[in-house]
C-alpha cells in the first residue's frame, strides 16, 4: 500500500500523520496556543525558595513560574565556601537572585516548566556544555571509532572547563567541520552571556 502523509489544519491545531501500509507510524501535533519553550535559555529571577521541596520557583518571563530543583543548580551558583558540599537549597539561593536557566520540560496543565542551570547548546554536529568538563561519545560505537572521535575532540579548541558531545550527525565529519561548529557554539555562548548581563528583567535571551 505504501506510505501516505495525512495533513489536517485548523485554526488552533495542525496534525501531520505518516501512515505505512495502513498502520500509523508517526504523528505530529502542533497547537497554536501551546508555547514550546524546551531548550530555550532565559534570564531567570528567583521568586521563592521552598525548603520542603528543596527547589526554587523562578520567574523566567512566562506566565507561570518555572520549577528549579536543587539537583539542577550548577556549582557556580553556590557560595565559594560551599562548593562541592551537599547543603540545603536555602544556603545556595536567595530571593531575587539572577540565574541563567534553560527549559528542560515544557509547562503541562497547571505545572510550570522544569528548569536547569546546566545549559547545553546544540549545534549541527556538536553539543557544547559550558562549565561542564564532560566529553560524550556514544557507547554504541565500536572501540576503534570511539578512540578516533576522542582523538578528534582532544584536538579541538574546547574552552577550559567546557564539555563537548559529538552528535550522531557529526561522527562522519572532518575535524575542520567540527571545529567550525564549535566556533559557532562558542560565539553563541558569549552572546548569551552578553544578553544575560544586558537584560534588566526576566525573559528569553
């Protein structure tokens, strides 16, 4: 019977379905009223620190405040004397403190978005993780291929303390192509920091 692409568009919703041999193989739904913020980076301001939840509610410019658990707070936000230690969130954050946050899970119903301060920037071939220091190569790759990619990463001009993950699309790329992608991501990070500093209130940067 072959594949068929079915499209249904209304004022509030668009649906695209892929049917293969009479069996639904893929369905994509886009709702106009739903804001997809996952992956976006924002300037956030701590609204309230909840000791019982060990989490903070953060204003990041959306209608609902975001939810930031202690486990998603980068060590760079800890007071210098407490870094590397396990301490309650009330010793880490304070109300009106400014944070750079990224949405990891969109709003659902009455629940606000889930946030993290561990920002990751996906490029075409790489993912750059500021202040992470972790390098990622898929364990599914054979040992020889993993070593080749590790050697390539070691040869890239990765800023000190930053982490890099090679995406699937980047496993066949030349070192020059990966370096170009890395340069773009470093410029993007510098731009985010400038926008964070220049923005007065909470919101998308």
